[in-house]
C-alpha cells in the first residue's frame, strides 16, 4: 500500500511517502490511521491529531469508514486551504 | 470540457480570456476571478503545496459540476503551486456563457468549491522567519454549502 503525506502531516511524520504492508485487521481508513500511529514517534505525533486529518483513497476524498486494500494509494493531509 | 491547469508559472489573464471567445460568436460574456496573495499580518511569502494527480482530477470534477449546472460555452481553471510573494496571482477562474448570470454565478461557484474541494495547502512565511500552515476556515465551508451538494 502506497501512502502519501501532505502539509503538517508530512512534516510530523517526517516522510512525503512510504510503502507499507498493514496487518490484515486493518480494513479501513480509521484502522489504518490507528495502526500508523504505532510506527514511529513522528507518526504518533501526526495521528494524535486524527480529528484534524483528512484522507483520500486512490485520489478521491475518503471518510474514515472507507475500506483500504493492499494496492491502494492512500493520502493523509489537513483540511484543504487552496484558492 | 474545461481547461484545467496546475502549474508553477504565472498565468496570463488576457490570453486565457481571449481563448474563450476567439473564433466564435455565441459567447455573450466572460466572468473572471483572480485570487491574489495578500500580505496580512506581516506575511512575507506563501507556499502552496498540492497533491499531483489528485489536484488535476479534483479541479476537473469541480469544473464538470459547473458545466452541468450552468450553460457554459467555456470554462478555465488555473491554480498555481510553489512559493508566492504578496501581490502574486495564485488562481484564475474564467467562465464564459451566452448570458451574464450563468457566467457570474458559475465563476463564484467554482472559486467557492475549489477552496474546499481541491487538495492544496498554504504555508505562510513571516518577516521574522516563522512559518505556519493556514487553517481551513468555517466561512469557506459555509460558502461551499450555499451551492448545495
């Protein structure tokens, strides 16, 4: 699974992207966030702010209940501020 | 089919506007919005980060929404990324139609929607060297909501 991080999520995690193999019990975006929080102090710091983090699965905005699978591209970021 | 560009380079409002009317006689008006980097609170620069790939998809989907809601003869959305200085143009929205109301309304819709539905993030730099990520604003969500789902 390819993961991408943007804005302060990227800065806290310390990576712009990484490839991971989550355990089988990780089935959705919420589960993935909980699992990622255990990977490093940087991940823990970023995902401690879970309520402020939005996600996209395969480049579509995705609520926390969205299923995730091995070949998905999943991105985590703060609420958008373009325009 | 809208013209959607995500680029570092500055855009040319006059040239982009001309593209929407040249060679045709059915265009009655073109509405434009240019978003510009403001220097609030001693801001020295602003850097826009985006999600390559998703950004283009999201902007195209937003433009398609505008084209489905209003009878447009053309539509252009250009959003820059990278580092901007106060006064620099950031985003351009152009909508062309036979009549003004469709052009003006769809232009407002596009800028409201892209503020809350396109994956861009602004980081502000200040003269004292500090930086901070811009927080999303409730008023932007409200502006998006006024157009319905």
